[in-house]
């Protein structure tokens, strides 16, 4: 048993060297119910941040609230685009629209309704951010600690040049 | 098992010699626990004190092709109260597909959802031990940007085996406004069919091998308003009470939603009625406690609370027919919920310097009103009638930022929980819950968070108090301690502290967590689906890694 676990670990570690580079070709939904491919939502030469969240996830909301306060400055300086990718299932999906309006967020909102994109990227925990340059994945991070948005911004700045 | 390992190694070596077009993604998750004896809540009486659930998933794509698999390992045994069908190490999922954007073909395991999931949803939730992926063939076709078709034929995964029943599905989604170039409004419609075929048992009741379900839905939005409506009809199927077929009845569901949203204000109202809407890939799976063989998704439409004490009395949707005794008969549920979100502007009296955010939710759920005949396990339905009250929940939340350093949340919940009907045991609970939370940011990812909670009730186990302190030393390292204390329990021996201490370390997309403590027994609910866990004490370790 231990052997198997150790083996899985080895496989997992050896995998680090070949981690995913491009965003998979998967369809997500707009708030109006339109199905669009995720690639079509990324700008070719700018940095896009996919922030996976859900209406019931407190650290996700804290992260997006914190970024929301400084988003204007970020955009001005780096023209980064943040997409808040909701992983809410149909239990809480109807809460997305009123919530983002009630919060006054300016992000583009997309819905990963049955978590296909989340699964394809092998994301197990949210909040999870994926930083993209064009459609190439340059950075990933899971979890949120208050203030950690500053570190994320350093990454965005680094890749915006 | 050996074959799958070989396959993984082959894939990795293949990709490491490859060019740009190849892409590979991995995920690894491990949840382990070492169960300890507890002088307060009792010794650990099961076999294997150490238990571990492990998942390794790999996805590979080359141009339009994709393939993947998931190996699962429950060694030496799955954690407490997971299905006995999740045992040892085996291949959990495997799939192969081709996707051009217009056409997609999948062979092997796949996840699918039609509409809101009322007639079909397959998904995975590892914390709950749910994986009801479909195993078979699926074909998707999108002739136009605004027109999408899906069809499949499959069995359903059950542990490492598959269901006896077959499932066939067809779905269409039509974005009418894009097709007709509506400028200011949006209109779309969908239609789905799901059939579950399983040889029927010899009975006097009239139903077919195949149970048919139809769903039609429409969605409309204009300016700040939006609404959608879904209706589901379910054909006659066996009504199973305590593992015996007692009748055959039809089922139905109505789901309606209206909302208004503009910057700074959002309102949403949902109504749902469900009658005999359970659907399992094997009829005999009816009522299983592991959420196995579930074909459709019928979550409780209530607010999903975030705090320990707000999650003691959690409603579970009641779609099923149940005849326990003449005073405890159920055939479905009816009710709804309303959400309001409002932002208090910066610089106003209540909003202060940074503004504040307010959220309100109210939900109420009842049984269906019907003439019940206990002797023949039958009923006559009053379609929009409200029966016995099952649950209500009123919650109010204020989030306020006071300065660059201080953030607070105040949360109040009033709950009414009809335990007799929801859990089919005894009692009714009315509770008031108060939570306040404060976060102090010290910069560079360093922060402190405090939480104080109180649950006040004269029912069931009476009053509870709780608290949490969490310290983020850096944006990577966090430690916490929490405790909930049932100080109001009439039985002094049951006045128990459920304490936990732990920490986590995050590097990029990888997270390692360690925890020691005593867990309260009861329902653990995620996404409106609940799993019953026993009280336990122990040390747990969680690893999640994504590549």
C-alpha cells in the first residue's frame, strides 16, 4: 500500500517538469446562457487571470472583493483582464447575477456549470487562479490569504511586459 | 492496476519527447486519517485505524484528441462512512475523445448535465464520495453557434463497478436570440429526454422497464430582469418503500426563477415543486445512504452557510415518496427562496469610508398537500398545495471594511428545522445563530482572523458556542484553531468540545494540510448534498496537487 502511494507521489513529482502549458479547448457559459469556448475569451497578447470561485466560497469572495478594490489601478497599469469563473452548480447558480451586482464587481463572469474546465485543469480546491499570457498558462495558485493579491499582481506585472 | 500505471508511464515519456501540440495535465489528491480513541466520545471500534482516500488523474490532449484516466486508491480502507464499493486500488475513470468544437465524440467515462440537472447530472465530489460518471458513448453536435445537441448511451459508475440499468439521454439547447439577432434581449430554450432501462421485478403494479423523463425549459432576460422556467415530467416508476415495491407513480418537477440585477443591487427569487422525483440507475438503490446511483441532481435550495454552527441543522431536499407511519408520509416538497444583495455606497452614513455589503436570504420548504392513503401507499395530489412545514431559514449578513487593516462580517440566522420529517426521527428545532468575524491584515500576506459564534435554542441538544482563530503567517503558511462547545446540553456528559487545530502550506497550485481534532457527527453537506459522518477523533492529512 505504502509502495503504491510512494509510487503515485513519484509520478506526480516527475510530472511537474511537464505541467500543462495551454488552456484546454472547453466550452463555458456566459451569464446570458451562451456557450463559448474559453480560448475565444482570452486576448492574444495580454495577461488574463482566470479566478475560479463560487458564491458559497468565502475565501474566493474575499479574494475577488480585495482585487475589486484595486482592479481599476491594475487595469490601468497592465491592462490585465480578470475573468471570474464560477464553478457554482445549479443549486447556487441563480445567486451569481444578484451577488456580483450587489458587490459591484467589474469582472467578466463566466460559468463552468458542471465543472468541466475545472476538472480538465485538475483543480481540486478553490479559490484557484490561473494566469495566462495569450492562451499559455504561466502561473497557478490555490487558496487565498488576505493580502496575497499583492503577490498575484507582481506575477501579472512580470508577464505584462 | 499495473496496466494503468504502465499507461501513465508511457504517456509521460511520450509527452516528454513531444512538441508544442501535446498537452498534459495532472492532479493528485490524498485525504488520510488516523483515528484515535477518545475518552469523551468513545473508542474507535472499526478495523483499520489508518484510512486513506487517494486520487490521481491525468489528462492528455493532442490537437483535437483527448484522453485521460483516474486511478483511485482506498487503502487499506476508505475513510469512515464511504460506500463499501469504494475499496482498494483500481481504475476509476478512463476516457478517450475527439473534439472539433462542432463535433465531439467521447468513449469511456464522461460527466454530463442537462439543464439545471433536474433530470440528469453526473459529477464528482470526492469529499462526499460521489462519482456517478456515465460509462458509454456520447456524441455532441453543434451545427450552429446557437444550436447544440447531445446524445449518449451509458451505464453509470457505482464504486468500481457499473449499474445494471442503462441510461439513454438526448439534449438540445437553442439560443433563439442569437439565431434571430435580438438586440436588447436574450431568449433561449432547451429540451431534454432521459430514459433509464432496467428489467422490472415481478409485481402487480403497472410500470415499464424503461422510465422516461422529459424536461423543457425557457430562459429570458431583458435589461436588468431575467427569468427562467423548467418543467419536468417523469413517467410511471416503482415506488419503493423499505426495499419493497408498494406502488407505481408518476413524478413531476417545476422550477421557476426571477431576478433583477443592476450595479449595487441584486434580487433573486426561486420557486420549486418536486413530486416523486428521485431517479436511480438501479431501482434498488432507492434510499441508499451513500448517494450512489443517483441520476439527477436535486439539491436543497437554501443558503449554503459558511460557519460551523450554521451547519448543524442543514436542510436536505425531500423529493422522495415515503410512507413511514400514518403520521409521517412524504411525496415531495414545495417552496422557494429569495436573495437580496445590496452595496452601501462609499461615503454614505451607513456605508462609511469604504462602503459595506449586505446580503439577505429567506427560504421556506413544505411537504406536498395530498390525500394520503397509508393502507394502499397511494395519494391524490393537490398540485400547488402546501403541506407540513419542513424547514425555513432567514439569514442576514453585513460585510464591512473599516480601514486598510480591518474587515468585519456580521451574520445572523434564524432556522426552523422539522427533524421528524427531514430525518424521519423526532423533534422540531427553532434556533437563532449569531456569528461575528474580524480580519486584521498586517501586510505581505500576514493576517489574523477571529470568529465568534453562538447558537441559541431550547430544542434538541440546546445551546452551542464556538470560536476560531486563524493566523496567516505568510500567504503560504496558515494555522488555525477552532472549537464548538455544546455547553447547553441537558446531559452533562454530552457537553462536549469539538476542537480542531491544524495548519496548511501552499506552494503555487499545491496544498498540504494537517489537522488534529474531534469531529462532530452528523451531516456533512457540500453543494446541497449531504453525507452522514460518525463522530470521530483523529489526525488527518490532506494533499492536493495540480499540474
